[in-house]
C-alpha cells in the first residue's frame, strides 16, 4: 500500500518536532558504527527558525499532518542547495523520499545545485 504524504512549508509548531525527528534519524547511524553522526546535535530551534522564516524549511507529513521528514534548503550562488534531509526511521518510505525530491521546485531560486544530499 502506498503511503499518502504531503509536502508543505514548515510551520513554527513543526520545529521542535524536527529536532526530535533528527535525533531519531541519527540514531540509526549508531548501529552502523557511525557514532559521530549519531551523536551530532540537530540544528537548534533558532537555526530552524531562520530557515522556516525564509521559506527554506519544508516538512513531509502524513494524513494527520504529522511530520515524517523535513528538508532544509540553503541558497548558494542563487541556486537551491539541499542542506539537510532527515526522515524518521520508522516512517521512511519511498513515498517520503519522492516527496522530498519535489521541495526544491517550490523555491524561488534559479536551479538546484548538483551537490548530493544525504538522507538520514
């Protein structure tokens, strides 16, 4: 069964949930022996607020509007650059990943950088 997901701009109420989502996503790296990644602190609420207020923070939500993933965009030389993508490990699915790929097309920049984004 395909999961129905929605992409929307992050709201202020989503930011604390994004931090928790980041911690859960990072924990998956612990079992891979990548403690440095697992122990890395999520962006602060202040950092996330900057992205959110600049319309560069997006969430992928379920039918109940709960964030399953979030994506942060930066702008580098007038190009959208995916700064961070995090997907909660218990909800990660192809639908969530595909939805996150649609985010850059919604931003007022000339193109997307060719830099690879890591899905956590």
